[in-house]
C-alpha cells in the first residue's frame, strides 16, 4: 500500500476516533467530572487515540484490547460504566479500522458526516440502522435492532441522562 494513501487512511481513522469520543456520553461526562485541567483531559484522549492507532498498525487491534483499554481509562477517571457503551465503542472502532484497511472511505466519510444528535446515549446518537455492527466473537454480522436503540426507563433518569456512577475508593 502506498505510504501517502496509508497516512491518509490513518488520518481519517483518527477523525473517526475523535468523532466517536465526542459523541460518547459516558466518556464526556466522566471527563467533565474528573476535576482535572482541560490539558490533562486532552492528553488522556490523545494517549487513548495513539494507543488505538498503534494497536491497529501493529495488527493488535481487537475488541478485547479496546475494552481493556477503555476499562483502564475509566478506572483512572474513577467511573463505572454500566451502559454497554464500552463494548459498543470497541466494536465500532474495530469496524472502522477494518474499513480503513479495506479502503472503504465512503463508509468512513458517512460515519464522520452522520450527525444524529437525538437521544441521550451513545447508541442513539451515533448509530442508525445503516451501520453494521460485528459481533467480534462470532463470524456473523447483525444490524442493531430498533428496540435496542431505546433504553429502559430504569436506566434513564428524569433529566434524560443515563446513570454513570463515580467509584468510591
């Protein structure tokens, strides 16, 4: 693969990571309540992005790797995330990396330009049913069912935000 083409694909993948991080409610809320300077938050996000891209370039990017990385990150932020978004984001990032490697720039650009800002959690703000989600532990592919876009009332507070708890140490 041409080096310039590869650099462009990695650049677009980095944009996908930035876009996904900016849409990830649990991550945004955790960073807002971390009580650290903005520079530290940016540095943490940059470190995450670097680790993800490096793992992809080293052919080590997997759902398990990303889930572990995100769980460790939320440990640093002292937050438990129980909404399933870690798994969702991990799947999305793996799928976008595969798109990057396969040169599916149209899919990547659709992802970058798709801005649905309804809903209060990751699934409703990032996915529509046109995105395919791979189950990275099974060889099949499935579409996100419409009923899984909505969450039960028990996890959504009356203010519309999903419950994210701070860890007490």
